[in-house]
C-alpha cells in the first residue's frame, strides 16, 4: 500500500476533526470510504468473489451508509452550530499529536507495508478522537465509520485479504450499529432539541 | 442430532423474535414470547447437557464446537434468558412512553430481546475467533435498543454511551484479530485460520511483536464489552437504566459470555507470549475492576446502580480467576459465573416491583424494605446475601476456590490484593443488605398481590438453584470436569 494513499485517507480523517458542518463530515467520510473501496477493486486479488465483496463494501460503506447519515442530518436540523467545542486549530493539533504518538509507539502489525500499519492505527485512533472531541451525535457516528475504515485498511493490507464472510459480517454489523445510532440520534434530538451529546450528562455517581 | 440442536436453538429465538414483532396484540406477543422462550431454553439446555454429561468428548461441526466450558455458559444463558423472558410481560406492563411508539413497543422489545438472546447462544458455540467477534458485535445493536427501551433521558444517555464505547472497543479488537490472522498465515489464510484450535496450534511459533500486539488489542477491545475497568463507563448506566429483565441478561449472560471469548483467547494465544505476560494483562484488568468497584459498594447507592457496580466487582473476580489459570481457580470461575448469574438476575427482577411502588428508589438507596414489602425484601435479601458471598452462597465457595487457585499459581501478591478487595466489597454489600432490609424505612408499605406471589416463586427458584450450586461447588474441585474445563477449547 502506497504512502501517498495512506496519507490521503488519513488527511480526510483529520479534515473531519476540523469540519464545521455535519454534512461536510459525512461527505468526507464518504470520500474516504469510496477511496478505500476503489483501492480494493483496483488492487483486487484477481478473484471474482473478492471483486464482488469489494463491490458490496464500496456500495455499502461508500454510498448507502453516508446517504443514511445525510438523511439523518436533514431530519435533525440544528438551530445553530453546536458551540463550545475546542477551536479547530486546537482540535487538529490535539488529534495530530495523539495520532502521531500512537503511530510512533505501535510496533509492526505485519501488514504489507509500514505505511499500512501506521495508516490503520491512525484511522482507528482518529475515529476515537473524533468521537471524543466532537459533541454532535452525527460526528460520533462518523467516528465509527472512520475507525471501521482503519480496520478495513488493515484488511486490505493483509496479505491475501480477510475471509469474505468476515468482511461482509463486519459490514452487516456496521450497518446495524449505524442504523441504531441514527435511531438514537433522532430520539435524542426529539427529546433535547439538539444532537449535542453534552446534554447526556445526568448519570453520574 | 447435536448439529440440529446447534442450529435449532438460536433459530428458535430468532423466529420467536420475528413472530412477536408481527403479533397483532400485546397479549399475543406475550404468549409467543413465553412459548418461544421455553422452547429456546429447552433446546439450549439440551446442548449444555450434551456438553457437560460427556465432557471428555467435545463435539465439532463445520463452524461450531461444543465443549465443557461452552456447556456451562450455554446453561447460564438458557436459564437467565428464559427467566428474563418470562418475567418481561409483568415487568414491562408499567412502562410508559418508550423508545418507539407504544403500539409497537412490546413487539420491538421482544424482537430485539430474542435477537440478542440468539446471538448470545451462538457465541459459546462458534469455533472461530472471527465469528465470535461478529456475534459479540451483533449483540450491540439489539441490546443498545433494549437499554434505551423506556425512552427516558437517562435511558437514552445510557444506551448511547453503551453503543459508542463498545463499538469503538470492538473495532480495536477486530484490528487485533487482523494482526493475529496475518501473523498466523501470511498470504494464505482462510476462515479456518481463526479457529480456536488453529490459533492454539500456531501460537508457540508466533513469538514476537505481532502476537503481543494482537493479544493486547483483542483483550483490551473485548474488555470494553465485558465492562472491565478502566473501560467500564457504560456499565453502571446501562444496567441501571435498562428494563430489569434486560439488565439481568446484560449482567448475568452478556458480560460472562464475552469473558468466555477472552478466556479462549488467553488459552489459545497465551503460549505465544512470554510466560506470565498474557495472564498478567487479564489479572491487571481484574484487580483494577475490583479496586474501582469497591468504593462504590460502600456508598449509599440506588438499588440497580449498586447491582451494576457489583457486576463490575464480579467481572473483576472472573478476570482474576481466569488469569490464575489453575484447576482450583477454574472450578471457582465456573461456579462463580453460574452463581453470579442467578443472584444478580434475582436482584434485577426485584427492582421492577420496587421501582413501581417506590419510584424514588431509582435515584437513592432503598431502606427498610422488610417493613414495606416482605416478598420484595426476600428477593433483595437472597440476591444481596449471595452476591456478598455470605455462606451458604455458592459465591463464597467460588471466591475461596479462586483465591486458593491464586496461591496454587504462586501469585501471592495478586491473591492477597484480591482477598483484601473482596473483603472490603463484602463489608460494603453487607452494610447495604442490613440498611436495605431493616434500616429506617424510606418507602411506604405496599400490598403486592399477584406480583408478590411471582416474586416469592422467583426467589424460591433462584434460592434453590443457588443452594444446589453450592453443593456442586463443593464437589467440583478435583473432578474430571475441571480437567476438561481447563482446556478451555475443545
């Protein structure tokens, strides 16, 4: 896996950290998923089943899930941008620092290149960072997709690829989780009038 | 025959879920739920019976296996799943506005419940780490909906927190599984590469970085789903906000089932690491969980939150037990899984009438329950007494076995630390028991009628099973079953 490709998909995740609007975050993760899907098809393993699996994943993660999230954004309009988050420069600095630290500390994962090792770890870490730094429920759902794209990148860089049933199973589980997250987001929005997850802070000991 | 049961048990749960979803009335849904639950439990118990009566001959299929360890967990999942399904109609009756429209609420609850139960039944049966991950992840969506079923703000918060934390945790575990897959079979792996036995066969040749990274990522990721500290933040909220039957299934079946997956990873992959490294990570999770739980057991807590922190404590004990990995500790783990399941689920079932008649018990500790309602007080007393490991609770025997197992493993420092934390936890729960039953009453007396009869029956069933388990616990150490359980993997 080329260094340039890894840099591009990681940069897209970093862009989500600083994106102001939810629609922009959804579009960015869609582009990232499509990039990974196209990579899977182009660098396929020469087997029709692998091509089919790659196609299903491309449609599912690159098109259907982002469309679902875009629909969710339309159905849960925010009266204003969710305020109070860290400034964009601070967010990206924190995200980059945490990601660089994780990438530097992680030993070899045995994938097809060191860049792939680092890219997979970077995306999983950035997925978590997005969920922590961004308060909107939609951003946190986008964080799921970014982290899962990190897992997908690792699968693409695994010599021989992963078994098809695991790849499709992971996609199925992801669809369920995102659908449930969307149901929660709508209900949270109905109940509180906003998708800002900081309103969910009543349960403490 | 066995293969037919392996398919029939989860299929029955799934079909029951679909049928209840399509039911036209709440009464139809209740009847279908009860009938389907009885059949699912019987099929699952038959599997457990096959596994435990002939423990020396594990059975294998194309994608499944049935061994002694799986048999124990299947029995627990069957019993708790059945009890939670049977008590659901009465415990859901008082629910108000829910997560979905009231007309669909009951059907949605049963559909999600039986889907969740079906996934739980298959986890101990699958002979593959990748498939086990898929099933554990599959429990997340259905169980998150169930946690938020009441639709209250607290339930939404708890469900969201559970969904977010466990999803990210499992993504990390999947990254570890990919690393393991590549390490075992670089370039020519198949689904069978992740079979438990394949991992165990390959482990001794896997020495080095990728094996350590894979183990740490998988165990740390699964820890979020078990609710081991310090990645347990969702656990107290989800257990306290979910409907009581769901809290019971989460605490008594889901958490131990994920512990089983971790246990199998430890046994299969542990030999790839420097001796002691793998168990040290699990022991660390166990001790940290105990240390985090104990201070909360000393505080004056609302009933369901007290039970939730008790779950954290007991998952910590299980981690310590599987970390010791000696025959005594293994016998203790098995007894503990079953005893904790019965005692904890009874406690959660008692929460339904308690919260219906004393809603403030949702937010603050219950006191003087013996004066308010003897039926509920009986259930609370049996539950908390057993969870505190007061003799003749089987948890007293299991904790003793685990600690003796620690001595046998020459893990003296860990054993002493665990014993101290368990003693402190006992004192906290004993105080809660005394205050809860005979403290200055905070709740008004209520007449329970039919629900009181149901609660007394439940208490009798769970109490009898707990005593039977105590007898089994005394016979288990040194038996052949433990030898087969020690294998952990067929």
